[in-house]
């Protein structure tokens, strides 16, 4: 009798583990909306020299796809994503005599890849961290100046995934992108630019 009870407990435990592992397993695709808080630090050395940190918020969309697999309560996913919409990074404006000028900065063509290790809270909820790489083009547009440079970043963040129907789930993610700085020397002055972005996204996805 005791052996039967032990066998039943082991069977129930195995079934529970299998249920957890199957919730988000497989290929997935998702689409989301959210906000990007983008900052740009600019340092100019020379005469004159100055330092300024700009920033702005943008409404963005995102599409992503990847694969997820679980071992008991532990889960590992890999994904690739593309952000839809420009990410405003601020503006510099000024006047000289009767003339006025302004330069707008923004990020565009933002894409990335990430590895997302996580742990199941229950059979419908998964908590995970995000570690990855991101690439973006930052553009300066002004009356007498313009140009685009590509920046790459290491990304990290947190997320939660919740299954609300068979195959269907929702996610809430917060991710920080710390871009590598770049320099350019012109007319004896060196300009250093270093962007950073924090995104908050809500997505709906489907597991195949």
C-alpha cells in the first residue's frame, strides 16, 4: 500500500513537471507595443568644448520570433527582434545673430538578439532575464549638419510571460541597451557620442 502511494506521488510529480515544461515549449512569434526612453550623451573637446546629455521618449512597436525549451521548472529561450518606429533622442537648438538652427537626434532600424533564461512560477507564468546584443543607426538631422552612424549595445532586462489560452500568451518586458560610444574628429575638435535606451514593452505571442 505504501509503495502504491509513493508511486502515485512520483507519477503526479512527473505529470506536473511535464505540464510546466510544455507550456511555452517550441517556436514562437510575438508582436508588441511600448515606450523607448532614449538618451544621448555628447562630449566635444577642443575650443570651445562642451558636454550635454539629451533625451526623449517614443512610442514604438516590436516584432519577435524565437524558440523556447524547458527542463522541469527551468526554461531557456532564444529570440530575435526588430523595433518598429524611430526612437527620438533629443534636440539641440540655438541662435547666432538673426539665424537659428536645430539638430534632431533619433535612433532607427533597431534590431537585436537575446538569450532568455527563466524559471516557472506555476504552469502558466514564467519569469526570465534577458541578455543580448542590439544594433541601431543613430541619425542627426539639421539645417547645416546631418549624418548617420551605427552603434552596437549589450542589452539586459527582465520579463514575465503569462499563458492566457492554449498556445497564446502575453509578456511584459523591461530592457536596457548600453551602446558603445563613438568618436569623430573635425577641424581640431573631437565629438564623442554615446546613446542608451530603456524600453518597456507589452506583447502578445503564439507558441507553435
